[in-house]
C-alpha cells in the first residue's frame, strides 16, 4: 500500500514536494486555501519582476535617443494595463502548476487545513475547511508543512491598505503615488524603490541599520554601490533611522522619524529631518510565520517564540514523520523560493524513505534592483570572521564590450578567494543580468573550484560572463582589461 502524504501549502516548496513524492510512488494530497504558487508566484517574486520589467522598458524608452531611436510623443506608464498583464501571466503560471499536479496524480483540496490529531494506528488526521463551506478529514502517514509567511504588520502604523501599504498592496496598486516612503531597506524595499522611482514616484527609504541590504550574505561594497545608484535615481535614503509614528493630514501621511535603536552603527549621525511627508507609505520590514492556526500544538510540533517551525537537516520537525519546508522555517534558514523548492524535494524523498540532508552553504541570492545583484558564498566580512586568509579582487562592468553595447556599464563584480589554495569562497555582482550570471560561480563554489579553473575556461565574446574570466585572471595577477 502506498504511503499517504499530505502537504499543506501549494507554494514553490509545497507543489515541488507534491510532484517529487508522487513521482516516487506516494499517494499525495496537496491542501491550498488560496492560489497555487504561494507568495512567490502570487504576491512576491513573479509579480514584482513583471513590474520591474515594465519599469526597465520605460527607462529604455526615456533614453531611446542614446540608441539611435527617435520616439515621437510622450512615453508614460499605464499602471492598469501593467496590472492586467501581470494578472494574465500569473493566471497562466497557476494553470501550469495545476496541470503538472493533475498529470502527476496529486489530489488537490482547496481549503484551510488544521492538524487535528493522531489515530491509534499512528496515522495523523487533517481537518480541512473547504472553500465551498464543507469540512472533511483526511488521514496521513507523512505530513509536509509548507505554509509560508505574510507581511509583518507593525502595531504603531498598521496596514490600512490605502495609505499604509504592505508589499502585497504594492503589487495590486491602481494608481502610481506621487511620493512613496518605504520603511525597510532590505531586498523587498530596495526592489520596490527602483520600480516606483522608474514609474514616476518620488521615493524615500528609511532603514534602521547602517546600510542598505544589511544582510550578512551581501558584501558591504555592493551596499555602497547600491546607495550610489539610488542617489543617481534621486531616491532618498535615511539609514540608522526608524519611523516612530504616522498621522494623516490632507491626503498626505506625516511621518515622524527617530534615530534607530537597532542600528549596528556605534555612532549614528543626528537626524537630518525629524519628519517627512508622503502620499503613501509602504512597510517592508519582514515577514510573519503562518503557523498560529495550524493545530501544531495538537501533535506537539515545536516552534520558537515567533512561530517559526524547528526542523533538523532532514527537514523533519520534533515529531516523527512530520516535515517542514520553505519560509515557515524562518530566518535561521534561508527564506528564498528556490531554497523552498530544493527543501521540498529533499523532504519528499525523506518522507518516501530516503535519508537526504539539506545544506545551506552554497545558495545563490538574486536581488532585482536596478542594476540587479547576484551573490553566492561568503562576503568579505564573513570570510574574515571565519578566520580565512583571503584575497579579493574587483572588476567594473565598464571593462566589458557587451556592457557598452547594451548601455549597461554600471556595476562591478567581486571575487573572494582563499589565499593559499585559491579556492573561490564568494562572488558578489551588481550589474546587468547579475541574477543570471551568478549561476556559473554558484556551480564553481559548489564543486570546490579555484580561480585558476575559471581563468582557464574560455568565455564567449562579447558577453557579460567575461567578467568572471577577467576577475579570475586578476586573482592570478594576469589581468588583461582590469
């Protein structure tokens, strides 16, 4: 008799787990109360990239004369048509996932799942409040939890979805605000800052830490270059600063600021402004675990104080045969869609009897600012903190013929290698197509390759990937163009 596997959550972790478990012979039921694809497809990665693509196209049009193209008349964004295009693409993607699941024989249940109990036969029971109003119970042998997160709501200035917006709201907006203040200079905040600036909003970012993208995995040189690019786009940035309170005055939000108590800067500068005004404010400072109403307590699945589920390297929770994957594992793991998908594959294999482990040491990061950012491996600060004897080299994108040909010369790439072995420890790129380029060095680090291995690899010309050949040759003191 096949193993009965229930998966709660149809995001990039959950649906991949369902497909993998079904392919291995499991009898799989996937429970999803909303749209397939989870946050990534519906309220995150994909819709924001659709918006970014339109913003990129608009910026190209605005400097068409640089390319020898004469554009007659005005060029302006049409946010309603942009939203229409976005919704059409999302619908197509959802149907694609649904088709894959049906072909794999996965049973779909549309509704809200709650873990009810375990039976005498050691089978678990899930109660599903179906979207049609009915309720049903389903037994399982193995359970995979992939419920994800939602935007963190701050009690001092809660979302009203009109003036104070979440990242979800920004993806459904029907009018481009004349001015937008974004709370949070992390990945989400920085991506939206460039998008709305390109679409015509006057954008301000307030960040509580001492730099933009204050993530250990993002090299500080990248943060400095990003700040410079924001200044070029006339995006105002206030680091070491927090929003203290807000109030409405004549269709504008008055925003009171204070020196951040969270900053890692030992000597933060005094505030330039104690208050700002904006038409809209977007709060992009974190995510909250969707675990409080799952019934985890009914089978004693352990979570931390914030509701993040605890799991081991096999992605098994404190309860045997119950696994957790994706963002529900929290910031102690890696909250990225492609990580969730990989975790989904591993959890599914383990649920079907394998003994696989999840490793988080070589994971590419893709940040869709303008220009894009790609990271993998250690930052310079992390390498030094680990006691590594390192050598770092950097190259500017302007050294590449392809970058000039496509008018994308802004950016740089940085490689961190171990001095003695010349093993590549980390690579950080900011520039055109950085999120695609990072794949080559991700494989190199995964396979323990050295800078010499990259230097001896022929890169096609003229391409942006030549940056890696140039970087690697520079580490060997054989730079040609650097």
